[in-house]
């Protein structure tokens, strides 16, 4: 049973990057029109390290690196880390043996 949970978790990790990439790409037409939802910004009036991350990732999915860096320069390393974690999970998922006992 533990091995099945492990396989399911690896599947979720594998699909994380494609899901984020697809969602950001579909959300792209709306990404600059929406409100700022950051609770930190609403309370203190200052941007947090995550402010603009959604907009930056939306622009990265379209190859607009300059705009992405304008919104949040941390989006590039975050997306790269998510990509490599998904790739690592995919490799582990496909190298597991079929034995689920």
C-alpha cells in the first residue's frame, strides 16, 4: 500500500510543472487585468517576495522574459526548480518496478 501512495505522489509531482505551465498559459490573457491578491501587500502596503509571481510565470510561458523579470525576477528560478523537481519525479516514476506488493 505504501508503494502505491509513493507512486501516486510521484505522479502528482511529475504533473506539477505541466499543470502550472498550462494553467499560466491559459490565464495569460487575464494576468495583467486582475486585482492584487497578496495579503501582505493589502495589510502592510509593501510587496512581498512572491508579489507578481503569477504574472511573471504567465509571461514566461509565452517567452516574454523581460516582462517576467519586470513583475518578479524570482519567477525564473522558481519555474526552473519546479521543472527539475518534476523531471526528477518522472524519472523515479518510470524507473520503479511494476511490483506493488
